[in-house]
């Protein structure tokens, strides 16, 4: 019997993985399907360069803790296609995915893989009658398949930075902001997450004439009091008690989700009680059990982090630099993610780096190229042929922290093994 991994590989062959921006294909498909997206209650777009998943996941947890239901589309999935689509109280089944894909294929509309996956989510979610529908955007937003509602309930913009410059002209942060924020609805509730001052000025200029109700990040902040973290706004002080959420970037995404939850009239007590339960898989994620742990010594700690942008690299660096530990890196990365500049962000962090090629990713750099980049930057580096071999090469009885980083796809391959 075919499993979800094999089925996803078949989808990759059937539909183009090339990104083809534009809304005409997906809108035509929706019309032929009798506009199932209009059946979704309270559709919410989550847009941004970094932090979309973590913000969406936190919002989802708060909403469900309040007794409401959600559907959610996560992009990308880490290791199982079914985990991409959440339907009220469960992930979608492979049988349902096949059923909706068959329906879509009969339309004879030439769709990209991402568009097909977006439509599968919409068809599945339209049957659920959930209270909220949470949709993570793909590339940019101007031509993204998730920009299909004229009057969404809410649109959220997380951190914006210089990712995907190859898709914009001119290749500037201004144009990145314009293609993401400039195409937000004029008839919704807009939330802007924490940004660098320059980026926030650009965003405010773009949204100056937008008629939506806009909430900027100055309306709340994260403070430290007696070595403990709190969310603070004019009315609320909420303790952030978490064993799972470590870095400033992830805490900022959580703060944005808390602000949104409060505006949804979710009580502070419910929010505070829910925070310790929220975990972001593959995002500064300490691995405590599984097959990967069995490859390591008990004196070794393991973090998986899918950081791949320069901004998120800085976020991970700032967390690691304050740890009084020897740190070893396991590095896999895509060709289009500026690997040389990316690794420079970790100067002085890693005692040694083991490189590997991300399996099943045609755009992944080979281990030799990554090793050469690391060596040129002064690191002791070696290659491994696969995930299992990387851990065999790095593991010893020596007390250390091991960080697998550089790509969500790389983290996904490790989690699949685990």
C-alpha cells in the first residue's frame, strides 16, 4: 500500500515544483470547484519572510484552548504530507488527499504543486465548518495562491527581511515589503509583527492608505522581570513560561500571537495556561527521544533548527552565543539561500561542522561544496553521506551541544529518521 511519502513524490512528478506566481490559475480552479474557499469561516492569512509557522501555530493553540476549532495549512510540511493540513481535531488522511487531488486533476487546469496543495486544503477545510481557517502564505503574497479572499477575517505579517530577492525587481527590501504588505486587503484586520526600524517605516508608508484596522508592534512588548519573561501591553501582563520556546525571534512571534488572541477576547488566564504547552517542531527544537538520540551519547544534547535566512541565522546565533557549551554543527542547505553569507553569521560558534546533502532535494548543495565553504571560513569540517552518518561522525563521550541547521528540509529529513 502506498504511503504518504511515496504519494508526495508522485505528486512532485505530476505537478511542477517550479514557482509560477499569479492568481489566474488558482482562481479559475476555484470557480470550477464552485468557490469552496467562500465556505471557510474567518479566513486568516499569515504572511512574512520568517516566523509564519510559529505565529500560526501559537494562534491555533490559543484559539483551540478557548474552545473554538480551526483548520490550518502549514507550508512546507517537514516530513509527512498529512501534517500539512489540520482539520479541527486531526490531520488529514492520505485517502482524503487522494480524493481531493483526483477532483482537482479533472479540472484540466495547469497548476503548480503548491497551488494543488493549497486547493486540497481548501476543499478539505470547506467540509469542516471550523470557527477559523488559518492559511500560511508561500512565496511573497502578490501572486501567492493563498491570496484568494477579498475580505479575510484577519491578515498577519510576521518578520520581513531580504529573502527571495531573486523573485523581485528591484532587489530591495522595499520591493519585498511592497509585494507582501502592499497586497494586503483593504477590508480586514491587519497585524504587523516585530520588524527592524527601517522595515517598519517602509511598512507604515505602504499601509498609509490602507483602510483596514491596523495594529502595529508598538502596541505590545516582551519584557524581562526578575529573570522571567512577560508579554506586556496597556492592559495585560502575561507570564511567558515555556520549556520549548527559547530565542528572541520565536518569543516575538509568540508575543504577536498573544496580542491577536487577546483581541479575539481570549482570556489572559487561558493564554498563560496554554503557553507552556506550545512547541514549535523543527524550530530551535531540543530532541529528547527517538532514533537520533540513540545515535548519541547521554552527554550530548541535540537541537534541530530549520533556520535558513540571514535574519533567522542571527536569531539562532544570539541564542547559541550565550550557552557555555562546546557546539558542533551539522549543516545542510539549499543553493539559493546565500550559504557563504549565512555561515558567516555563526562566526566563533561551532568547534566543528559536519556537512551533508539534503536527501530528495534537487536544489540542495552537495556536502563537498558546503565543506569547502566552511573550511574557507576557518572551520574544521568534514563530509557525511547521509543523516545517520553525520551523527556517527560527530558523536563521542565528550559533553557537547549538536545543532543541525540550515534548512527546514534538512530538519525534516532528520525528523523523518527520528
